[in-house]
């Protein structure tokens, strides 16, 4: 019997067993005895990345959150979500530099897939990692840190190296953020002033459906103490009321807007922790392109607007700083994420993906590993060979491999 589906109800897991160990010893024994096994987090991957004949969840393990003020780090069990971790950090006067739009996702899953928030000086969520503990195929507990040569390959790992059991992240003193939304930005203003718009705040998100006369809404998240947001943004006016990223949807689940300051944990995500942002009746795709290609790539997708819009809820444009993580979409380049939240129309969406990827091919687009895509261009990952060698070293029998990894990595 299946253990159910992913969050989007699109992929039904083929695993018939979901282990929920309570201790690290139990986890090591499970991994050692299994023939094939992988970790299951918050089920927010939109493909078969997190599937195997056996799965293991770490949600039942003691979170054991340890804040080290001297090194400005926090370590914790890998079963935690960002929302759970964020509440503890904020209560102790600390913060993470960046968050994704959903605080509901697991930290380990987000890191392993190169998930990100936004901000031209903010890296992907994986960039905050300063240490990992991994249960390898033999059941050994292996600690990997920045001084180890394999560190940059082990962070965005797609679960191919083992079961991550504990994570250490860099933190900083807590800070407040205000969120201001602007509507009516014209396409000419966006394309002519793209860098000015995305650098105008600590974190910027641009929402669009590609076909309207105006781009859509721009969400500026500004750290208190930094430059205040403008009264108007390149012709876009301040929104009079709180908005949802989806047109005409209720803003009751979104984080507070209107320039009202609040803690980072309550402003950097788009959605509040106490609300389910949707019922999961959607699909998602995202491509990360080098920021130097942003305007050309956005223009190329706009050219497909009439084909995309009938199947789309909304798209979001975000930025991130370069990193050195081998399988990251921002590996050695500042990047722009072009995200699609699709209606639950799998046949139509899957047919569009090759068309979109062809349009983005001149701009070296890398797909988000946890979302729907057609194909991976292996040449865009210069360290892929080294990653495969690392996986073969830590998992010589392929215990953590699955169909997804065979297609896209090995």
C-alpha cells in the first residue's frame, strides 16, 4: 500500500514503508539494513525526487536545537521545518538571513534541492549551511564541514549521498522587515530598470501572468534601518490593500504588508506559518538563469505568454547571489529564478516544458531540482562528474539512488 502522495497530489509514492525513527541509532540501523531508502521531508517536491522502495521521515526525532552564540550558528535535527526553527531563533534573538516563500517546508529538503528566497545579496538557502551530519550507506555517521573538500558537493545533494540527520546553519542577530507592495508596473519599466527594481529592497519578488499590459505586482521586503522603500516604483503605485500572489485570492494567509515592521520570520516568507497557503491543487516549475541574462530571458518567456497564460496561476521572478555549491542553480553566478505556479493540468504543463526550455536554452537555464522540468543540461554543472564520484564513494551500491537520480544525475 502506498504511503500517499506529495503535497500537490500529483506524484503517488511507490514506497510501501515509511520509517519514523526516534533516535539517531534507530536511523543508522534502518539505513544499514535497507536495500534502497531515501528521506522524505515535507512532501513539497513536485516530482519523484523523494521516492524509493523505502522512505524515512525524521519528524519524530528530538529537534535538539542548539544555538552557539560564539560561532553564530544553530544546529538541529534535520526533520525540522523553517517555521519551527524560525520561532525558536526569533525567541532567542537570532535570525536566518533568508527564507523561502513558504515557512512550511523542511530545512533538509530545501537545502538538498537548492531552494531559495530572494535578494541580490542573499544566496540560496543552502548557502547558510556550515555543517552536515549524514548517515551513509553503511550506517556510518559522517560529519562534513566547510574545511572538507567534499563540502560544496554535499550540501545540494539531492539526497544522493545519504540521509542528512543534522544540520548547522549560520545565523545573525534578529532584525525587523517591512513589506510594501506596488501594482501596475509596466513592461517597459521592468525591462529598462530591472536591476534598479531588484536592488531596491533586501528581498524583491515580481509577480506576473505574462500577457497583461502591466507586469503585475512587486513585493519589496526592506530591512528596518536600510533605505526606506519609495512612494512609487518606476511608475508602479503602492497597493491600497494587502494582496495575495494569486490574482483575486484572499490575502488572509499572506504575511503583513502595508509597510508595517515585523520580525524577519513574519515578513520574509510570503505566507504565514499558521495558514495553509493553498490546497495543493497546483503544479510548479522554475528555472534559474544567470542574472546577466535576466532581461533577455524574461523577454523570451513573455513571447510565449499566450501559450502559458491559459494554464498558469501566476509566475514569480526572484534573485539570488552566486555560490560555490556544485549542483546549485546559482553555482558561480548571480541568478534569477523564473517560477511558474501552474493550474493542475499535468498534460498541458508537461507539453509546455520543452517549449519553455527551448526558449531559455540560450540563457543557460538550470531547472529547480524539486519542481517539474523536461530535461537537465548536464554541461551547465561543471562539477557534476565530481559529484557522481562523491556519490559512488559514499554509496557504492546505489542505496540512495532512484529513478529520478538515474535520469538526471547518473
